[in-house]
């Protein structure tokens, strides 16, 4: 058996799929270790006053340990911590550019911390979140096999592919905005590459290769937790990048309330509404969505998260069923349409269930996912900052009225059903650990 070390950014979306892989590896007898940046030096009284999304990120090591996996927290530099706090205040394309700035800062400090853990633990392979360069710098220094994990194909370029994080239409006419975004993307990539090279030099890496996030960068193995059929065409240009399919089939230990499935009707259409697990405290957005849907003969299941306490005070009709959280995989099997923020995990789970989706991007990669959903013709998008209850209702009706959305979603479901992202990832990571090659 091998010792496998996972290193990820402290984000729930980036950790969840990787955790599924780690749990399966542990079940097979491998020694598994997680390394995650955390605000270890920030006093608890300050932490308690921070927004919920920060607390969620800081809770990730506990979630990893709840699955029986050892997790080492490393100090997040103070500068990065405060930059991370204001990340959600950036919007749309600027949020992605700012995130790339935040996640590429202090690479040398992180690399030194990870180097100490690597020299102590002596892992056979390191698997890193693609948005976290420091572990890759360390493996380049010590020639340790490295598997870089991508949660989708969104960062990669291709014909007709808009700049990463722009949310522009695939194969669209982007005009001046597209040109501006392309220039800003190139400048951000130059900054990231400059920081990477500088950190490599300080770490005494002998063979420094230019890398950035627009193409797979591990010389050992790049895992794409997606299928090429659910992505727009991307230019990968190497033989060690493998699409394994979505990774959510391994059951993780999560706290879930019991859901009363018996109240769901078999007679009327059902709609699932969720704005994710982190930035979901948007009661006014939920209210606007539900105000249109409650008037129709639909049963609407709502995963309200942080908006729950305010949302239940509204006097909705009885067809609106509001919960703080729900067992999403099971709910997706029973509904007909999903309305979502468009996070990678929710998109993959919805497509795997064969359901059409309306995407209302909040930030990050979600705008790109909305473009992808339209490109695949499995749903529609709505601008979350400028929409009406009637617009939501009309788009729901249009999806029910046109069978093409359901047909395309079902076609993609069949494709995903033939993959097993967790098992394939486990086999490939194990092979690299044991043989230093795929």
C-alpha cells in the first residue's frame, strides 16, 4: 500500500470531490493524509465574527477528519487570509481574476510549509488541487510523483471558448468585452507565472518550467473530474491528461437531516431550488424565485441553507417546501427541473441524474457553467442580479414544454452512468504512487 498526500485550497467545492477519492483510497488500505491551509493564528473571537462563508472554509479540516482521514492544517499567511475574506465582494469576471491573484500569492511561504510536511511524511505521491501551486513546486524540487486534479475543463482554452471566468457564451460574438477580458486574462496569467517562477527559484528547483492554469501542468498525471461529452471542446495537447468522469459516487460522512420523502407527490411536476452550500444566504433571491413558482401546479423543494430562518417567515403556498438542507443526490432523482447557482458539484450531480437545469450564477466558475449548460442545450440561464419572478416561471414552463432539454439531459445521464470517476481516479493515483507512471 502507498502513502498518498492530498493538498487543496480551503474551499468546499474543491474539497468535496477530492475527499470522495481519498475516502475510497483509505478503504482500500492506503495511508491518506490531507493538507489544507487554515487560519490557525487568528483568535477565535475574531473567527466568530466573520461571515459564514469564511467559517465554512475553516471547518473543512474537521470535515476531513470526520471521515477518518488525518488532516494537517498549515498557516494561511495573514495577507492571503484578508484577501480571501473580501473575495466574494468581487463580481463576475473580476472575481475569477481576483481569485487567481489570491490563490497564487505567497507561493514560497506555502511551499516551505508543505516541504516540511513532505520531508517528514515521505509520501509516495502528492495529489494537488489545480488551484494550489505550492505542492507542485515541492514535488518539482524533490522529484516526487504528482497528480494534479481539475474539477472541470473550464480553465482550458479552445476554439470558441471565452476567457475563463467571463461567463460569455460559448461560440458567441463577444465584441469589445471579449477582447478586454482576453487582455486581462493574459495579464493575470503573466502575474501567476511570474510568481510561480520566483517561488521555484527560491525553492532551488533545478528545471523550472513555465506553468499557468490555462492548460494541464503536471508532467506526471492530470485528472479531470468530468467527461469530455459534458464539456465544450478544449485543447489539452498532452497524453497524460485523463477525463475520469464526475466524482461523487463515494459516500462521505456528512451530517444530513432526515427528509420526509413521503410528502413528495407523484402526480405533479417537481422543482428543486438550491443556491449552494456557501453563499446561499439570499432570502430575497429565494423569495423572488418562489413567488412565481408557488402560483402554478408545481411542488417546489427548497434547500435554503443560510436563508432558511428568514425564508420560512414568508407566507408561501403549501406547494413550497422549505428545508435548511436536503439529501441532494436523492432529491435529484425525484424532481423534474433544477434551479441552481451552477457550482461544479451541483452541475455534475444534476447532469448525472438526467435533469434539465436553470443556472443563476452567483460567482466564480458558475457563469462559465451557465454557458456550458446552454451550449449542451440542457437548460437555461438567468441573471441573478436582474431577474423577475415571471422570468423564472416562463423559463421553467419553456423547459417543460420543449422535450429537447429532457432528451439532452437523459443522453448525458447515460454517458455519465458509464463512468466511475472515483474508482478510475483511485486506480490512476495508485498506479502513479506504486510505479511512478500511469
